């Protein structure tokens, strides 16, 4: 069940839908990264005719990185005001794309393999998804509780019962798992991107039996992603998967895009620089993929 459906059960307004431009840029950039993955390490030294030549295919990866980082700097330099809630969700966006970059080169068969005594990658992703949804639901309820006032339980019984003994549902494929992570993040942005200090981020909440604030719960979204990204890295080592140079550069580029998408969270309308930089990257990717066949 989606976060929006769970919120409806609790009497909370659904999240604001993600802007179509954000989804379109995400899909286009993901396709560009997949194109770069098809370039083998042995093609990296081939000449690339950027501005008349003199560089190699390897530089194409770093030129794409530079374009995305320049776009990020431009958005930050514009200095548009964003609530703190948007900035926190933006940090989780960056963490999500670092994980995307790590997963892009993996197959469904690898993701389903469980080293002895450890989770498979798909099991880890199911846990991450469960955690992200829990952070959003708990934070949304805490904000609702503060705004409603009166005798409202810290954790509603409906939410407590539905989470008790719940086993996270494992996705059928890496593509599905990655899409679900994006959708959970979109819903978090739609719920919390407008939150400031009062009422909102300072609202009392609970996490693992501790008394915390909504700010803490939202901050856990990024750190939880980082925590289990490291777990996925360790799993890949156990599976004997060492990343190629191309895979390492693609992950770095994915992380750069995450930072760009992160600084765009909470901005309306979505800056055109997002789509423009993605199209520049796609143009370069088409050049080098045509070059290497």
C-alpha cells in the first residue's frame, strides 16, 4: 500500500504530486547512465572529438560530471529560498542517487543472491523501502498531531498494528525496487518540502522507542540510505563483484545528479537547468556510444 493510501487511513492529506519535469529528467538521466555503462573500459582511451578533438572517451564521463556540477552550482548561486524540510529531503535525494549509481550495473540474478548469513541486495532494498516509508508515515503523523492539538496519540493504534510483525515486501527486480525508492522519496518531498521550524520540524515524534523530533526522523532518511548503501557494497564484495572503471565513473555521475536533483527539491517551478543539463549529458552520451558502436 502506498504512503498516500496509508495517510488516507489516518485522516491525513495526501502528498503534493511530484512535478512531471522531475520524473522526465530522472528517466532521461537514468537512460543516459545506462548508455555509458555499455562502454567497456577498453574503449576509454579512444579519441573523442569534443571541440575538435584532443580528448578521450574517458573525459566524456568527467565532462558530463562537470555539466551536472555546474548546474548544481547555478541553482545554489540563484539563492532561491527553500524551507528546511526541502533541504533535508534533498539530502535523501542525493543519497538515493548514490545508491542508484551503485546498483545500475548489477543484474537481477546478482541482486537475488544471498551470501551465507547475509541478506541479498533485494532483501536490503526491501528493508530500505520499509524504513523510508516508516520515516515518512511517522513524521507525517507527528506533524498532524501537533497541528491537531488535543488528545491525539503519539502513535495511532492503526499505524502501530499495521507495522507490528510486518515483513517488508521484496521487489521482483532491481528496476522495480529502484522505482519504488524514487516514488517513496517523491511522496516525502510532497509531504515535507514546505516544512519549517513551527509547526513542523520541531514537532515531537518517536523513533525506536526514543523521543525525537520530526527533524530527526526526516534526517534519518538520508543516513539510513547511506547505512545500507554500505551494506550493499559489502554484499557485492562477498559476491566477488569488483566495479570496472566505467562503473565507478557512472556511480560518481549518478551521485552528482543526486546533488542537483536535491537542490531542486522545494523549488517551484522546477528549474529549467535540470532538463537542460540532462539533455547536454544525453547529447554527449549519444556521441560516444555512436563512436564505440
